[in-house]
């Protein structure tokens, strides 16, 4: 049994976007605040802080999760992915991000980090989704700018492109 | 919107979790997936002194089908039950209702038992447990007991669990195939304005309604049709004591109970 006392900072070791990472957290510190303020990764956004808006969605051990409904001390030993891990290089966008840019799937961008993380984990498991499945997944996010249609379009386009990549079909490139 | 301070305990054995609950009782809260409790902590509607994490206990992470029942341990996430290959055959009503339980992004963390422990009147899993006549398996350092769903839910977010008891598992009768589920919410995955489950019982139907009264309410109906059925549903809708709130009026909720009730009755009696 491990007991982490209130009011003290405790070591949290985890893997962030494929690299070992460590920080300190009081038991009450949310994963969202831990990532932003302790680790300095501010790509994960904080909206409602009760699990409704989806802006803070990250993946924990491959599954999408609300960082605001998770304690930093709970992810000790886990593998976390955040939006910072999507781009293959600092000057290049990932497939999903590029599809968002092409389709104007964001305006203010506040919700985008969470939506991208949900879609990224979803497309890994469901490489050929239909529109209904994408819309169902997006039900877990709120966007006040786009009306969702461009996001759905971007997701379907990205899925097609990822499928082409997986087949090794480079004629499009 | 940040939790008040608490000690965080990660139990390595069920006995350790029970020990903390025995010593600290009402000052301690069990956290599993945290998808209901974390929101309560963030809003400071819950201010426990100690949080006991039970998610690293492999003995609680099992789904078992045995002796005509499906037992779901306290560590089983909603996504894990939804992905269980036997779900459609063993627990059809849960297979119908789980896609309505939160969103993919919360089902990935939230547990089946946690939703039942939270006892939100509009949540789907308490409704399923009540509709099927399931049981809650409670365990403390003193004793173990099982409580029928109809005796477990005591009011809005209130249950008959004692402060030193852990919900170790819930169990559902297996193999009930003649059932149906429907829900109306503002957004798919949000809490239900009205959720309704129908289960075939002998010649008749049991309707169970969530989102209207403080707890899921079940009523058994004989096989009826026409105006006799509509009158019986109307009486049921009024007996639920619907209230107005920001999401819907009492009148709208009663109308949903009548309409969804009629559709589900027809579907299950066909």
C-alpha cells in the first residue's frame, strides 16, 4: 500500500509522448494542471474541469481520457500522449493535424487539442470509420466555432490518408 | 474548480482498502475510474480526507459468467464491459445501454460499479441493474453482504452502502434477451432527461425509468394494448413525481415516459 500525504509533493514517473518524464505532484493535483504547470506542456487545454467539454483529453495507456478527471498521482507508471506528440517534427504537421488545417476544422483552436487526441487514438483502432462513428466520438467534445462539419470532414480525410500510408500506396504523394 | 486536499492511498490488496474504510469511514472515499467522483471533488461537492484507489487490484478487474449471473468486479471499466465478447448474449440490456453511458472518452476510465455507487438518478447503469433485478456485493472488514438493486438506491446520489463498505462487484441475471432500451438527452452521452428499459417478464413487461424520480423506478405491467396500456403508462408517468429543471419540464418528462414506454412495450411484447 502506498500513502501519499496531503499537502506534500510526491514523485510521479511516467512516459510522455514516448519519453520518460518525471515531476512532483500533491495528491490533489489534476493531471491537466500537472502537465501544464509542472511539466510545462501547455498544449493540453483546460475548459470545464468536470469532464464535459473534452478540451483536456489526452491518452492514458492508449485510451482517451479527461486529464481534468484524473489525478497526477494516478498516472505514475503510465504512458501518456498529449497533442505535443502528434507532429513528427517541430516544422511538420501530423496527418490528422494537416487534415484539420486543410479543412478549416478549427477556428480558435481551444477544443482542437482534445479532439485531435480522441481522433488519434480512435483511428489507430478503427482505421476505416464511417461518418456516424466519427460523430459519435465527437459527441465527447464541445466546439463552439466550427459547427463540427469541417472536423468530421477532416477526420474522414485523415483516416483515408492513414489507410493509404498503411497500404504503402505512395501514388498520392 | 480544484479539489480540496486529501491523502491518496493506493491499495495493493482488497484488505488494505477495507482497513482504510474501517478506520476512516465517512472521511474516506473509494476512487475507481473517477469519472463521477473527480467532478464532485473538483466542484468540492465531496471533500474526503482520504482517497482510496482500488484500480491496481487485479482481483477486482474480472467479469465472470457463472450460475446464471454475470458478476462485474469493481475495477472493470465501462469500456472493458462493452468490449467483452459475451456481452450481447449474456447481458443484452447492458449492451444496449452502455453506448449511452457517458462518452468513449469517459467509458475508457469510468467503471461499472463506480457509476452504480454514484447513484445518479439519470445514469444508465443503475437503471440496468434495477431493470434486471441485479445485486450489489458489499464487503467490509466485518462482513460481506449482497443487496438487491431495489434496496440499494436510497435517493438522489444516496445508497444503503455503509461507510465502511466497499462495492466489490455487482451481478446481473444472465441471458435475458427480450429487452429494449431508449434514452432522450440533450447530447448523446449526456445524462438522460428520460432513460427507459423494458424487460419481458413472463407474459408481461417490466418498465424501468431513470432521469425522472430520485432513483430508477421499476413497474411490472401485464400484457396490455390500446387505451388500457395508455392509461397504465399515464398513471406510471404521474406516479414518478417528475420535476421541472433546466433541462426539461415535468410535463415533457411525463410525455417521454408515455411515448417511450409505449414503444418499448410494443417492441418487447412482439
